[in-house]
């Protein structure tokens, strides 16, 4: 068993105002690069960081499902500037891109050269990760997920030195998050918790984080969706849930839900959290023969008082379906997918390196069956 969580975590409302303090206390950095996206710049959140570090260059080209081309451009910028610290500000896309840029700042070549585990020779630059959504968990994980455009495949760039050095976690940054993003990122966190708890590499330590995360997300998700700006308790609960889920799956793994979501994201640029939310109940049904006991434990955390494990687990799956509908998550067909596309999605899902971690062994044919069931519902 292993458990590795080296990231220093600062969690508090208004934490972003401590950015300068953290930079000065923890880093001898003089050439900082801020990696973010244009939406974060337009929202004014980037200004909260830049006001403390005037003159900091900004790379704001990160898109939904960041591509290898974008990360390679960011790496070139970091090399040209001679950067010695990267700040990632935004959702999971921005944070993953920041990790990729940090790797390329110290290593030659392109990000696609580093697909897999610890392929780099020189440690990446330190990263300060500042999440602005309640779903990614990337601020405390050792992986950057980057889409290779030509292959239409999401690469996992991993390594023990890919963990951000500091996670500056400020629940108040969720205040202006639009409802659709609250729903998608919160259900992403819920998926992280469920998959971390049931994945084959789960340990007694990751179980603690996964259970606590699941309970927090289930408790606060609807309040956050209704009024993220006015409900401080829900903001803090969701940000805690997201953070703990990241610590859980970062040391356990995810499973077939993520394999499908990453394949769909790479092929059709569908938001990751939305895809997770759509397929979570269908994968849970597939996993019932081996995971009913664990699902039943989570069901009781969700307030389902049913002593029979099989019934409790099925009631949980139904509750998750109802929750997704209440939060405006579309159906599989609502994603715009066509039936003829399902076979390719299934094949790429099977190729995902998290597929072996799914609690029930899953083949390409199984993925196709799951996808067809979702498509027909």
C-alpha cells in the first residue's frame, strides 16, 4: 500500500488574498507565470491574483479539455521567460495545463513525450494550484490529463513530482460559478468519491477521504446549486468535498466512468463533469455484482436507511439519477452523441489506463453495452 500527499493545503475563505504571502514565504521565485483561461480573466478572478503580483505574465489560452498543442505553447512561453514558478488558476483544465507547463519548463520536447508515469528526467517547476470549481481535485493530484488532438485521446501525464507544491483553496471563488458549472463540477467530485471508494487500488486511507467526500458532496450539492453565492456553508462543504475526493482518487484511482468521460471529452469536447454525471449510474449498475456492499455503505451516508445491501445500492443509483436530473444534467442522447459513435468510444475507453482499476473487470464489449444502455434510456 502507498499513500502520498505532499501538497501543502491552505483552505479558508479569502485564501486567494494570501497568494503573495505564500509566494514570498515558500518560494524564491522571481519569474512567475500565471496559467489560466480567458473566462477566469473576464470574471475578475485573475485580477485578484495579479494585483498581488504585478507584472506577472499570463498564459490564458487554456480551453475546456486542454490540448497538447496548448500545453506545448505554454511550455514554450515558460521556457522563454525562464520561469521559476507556475501558478495555475481555474478549473481542472487550467490546473492540469499548469502542471504540464511546469513539466515542459524544465524538460525538453513536447508534452506528448511524457505520457505515462514519471517519464520526465528533471523535476517540474513548483506549482501553486488555485481551484475555482468544486469538482476537479487536481490541486492535490499527481496527474495532468491532456487531450492529444491527432489521436483524439486523453493522455495521463503522471509523476510523484507532479503534485502541486501548494493548493490555495478558497471557497469564495465559487461565488460566481454559474449553475451548470456547479452541477457538472459537483457531480464530478461525487464521481471521484464513488470511484475512489470502489476502485481496485483503494486502501483504508483513501476510504476515509472518499467516504467523507461523498457525504459532504451529497449533503451540500443541492444547496450549492440553488444559491452558490448566498450559501457560504454549501460553498465550503463543496470545496472540502472536492478537495478530499482529489486526495482519495489521487492515491486510489478512478474507473470505468472516467474512462468513458475522458474518451468522450477527447473525441467530442464534451465537458468532463457532465459526461461523468451522465454515465455514473450506468457504470454503477454494471459494477453491482462486485460493489453492492460498498455502494450500500455510501447509500447510508446519503441517508438511505435500507438494511439489505442490494436494495440500498440500487436505491443509491436511483437517487443519483434523480439528483442529476434535478441539476439539469442531460441524457446520453442529450450530449449529441450518435449510436454509430459508441463503438469508437468503447474502444478508447478500454484503452484508458484507469480501466484496469475498475472494480469489475471490463472489456471493450462491456463498455459498448454500458454505452448502448445509456443511449437507449
